C-alpha cells in the first residue's frame, strides 16, 4: 500500500512541459509562456498580474515544505526540481512544472517537499488572490480549473500501477 501511495504522489508530481522563457523573464512574458495559462486571452493573462509574482529561487531552495501550507502554487520556469516525501526522493521533475496545486484544490498541507536544483525563476500564484479573481472572472476560473483537472488526470494516469 505504501508503494502505491508513493507512486500516486509521484504521478501527481511528474507531469512537466517545456519552457522557452528567457533566463530572467518579466512577469507578462512569463505568464504568456507558461503552459498553464495558454487557454487564457491576453487580457485575462494581464489580470493575473494582480495574483502572481515573478521571483527567483536559489539552487537548493525548498519552495514547498511537506506538512506546511504555503498559500501559493508555483510554476518552476527553468530548473529541475527534486520531490521528496518524508525525506525520500520520489522523482526529479524537469522542464516547466506546476507544483503546489493540490494544496490549492484541497487546502491541506503539502504532501511533499519541492527543492529546485539550480537558480530559477518562479511564477508564484497566491491561492487566496486567485480564488478572488476566479470568483470575479468566471471564465478565468473555468479555464484554470479545467487545466488543473487535466493535469490531475495526467498525473493519476502516470501513477497508476500497471
């Protein structure tokens, strides 16, 4: 059972897409290049500036800590990231990756640590602010929740034992 749970967690965290962002993109450019936001119009992505910030993380930085609530999800733009559960390495993600989305969906503390392996830019999405924007702009809410559902489905399929 423990192996199955670890496989499911790894499956949730394994989906990654390629990012073509420059080394230090500005926020509008990063939002435009983030696969998570591709279903939005330019005007809708512009509204995301109020609920996101572009920040840098240093190599070895833990951006999500297991057992705590960060209040944010992150799109890692240009660094591999180690995923650890109870200190055990589960998977290394590469490419552009969304992490912290499970906390956004279920409001429970993080189920894993996420550590970037090199200096990188992150798009940090504040949960409370995003929820407010989604309430005010239902189409944004629909598009992003559909994308979260797609990601969750892919990760579940990847974690299913064969």
